[in-house]
């Protein structure tokens, strides 16, 4: 891959071009591996089942940092795949500069799993527009 140094130290790049390039290389690799994992789930079937493992699985990929360089924990990049969610879209929850708490996403996911809770941690409810297919 051609990158030296730990991910954490590279994520605190301080606007240094070499660290930013290394971070892009690392995150591109991570994203490619995530896509590979999803393709494998999509191609796998349980014996006797018509649905893929991806259809029966909820996969969450993202980061706890919106910007690792400044330790910003808002505007988090998250991908949810599988289990009947509406895919192929980009949703932003930055209306009126109010960020939805990440726990709203978790609540939406656990509700999708059939757990009938109304709150999860500091959630304010399910995410609006985060629909099932």
C-alpha cells in the first residue's frame, strides 16, 4: 500500500500534504475492502434460502470523527447497507445547522431489527427519510 505510520497519527495530519495523501490512501483501501465485503455478502446464500446474507444482515460502516484532524464528532460519514434499507442515496442531517445525534441512526437500526424501543442513549427519535425499501 506504500504508507508508513499509524492511522491515528496520520489522521492528525495538520494540513501536511504527505499525511493527507497517506490518509487518502488508507481510507480508499478501507472503503475498497468494505465494498469487497458487501459483494461477498451479496453473493452468499444460506442453504435453501433465496435471499443473500446481505439481505439478512445490517452492516454499518463509518467513523466516530467527522474530521480526525480536529477531533470533530459532527457530520459523521456513515454507510448503512443490507436488510431492506433504501440504498443508493445520500442523506444529510445538517438542516438548520442542527445535527441529528448518531444514536438516532442506532435507534432506526434496532427498530428495523424488530426491537421496539423508543429511545437509544441520547436519541431524539428515528431518523426521518431513513426508509426501508
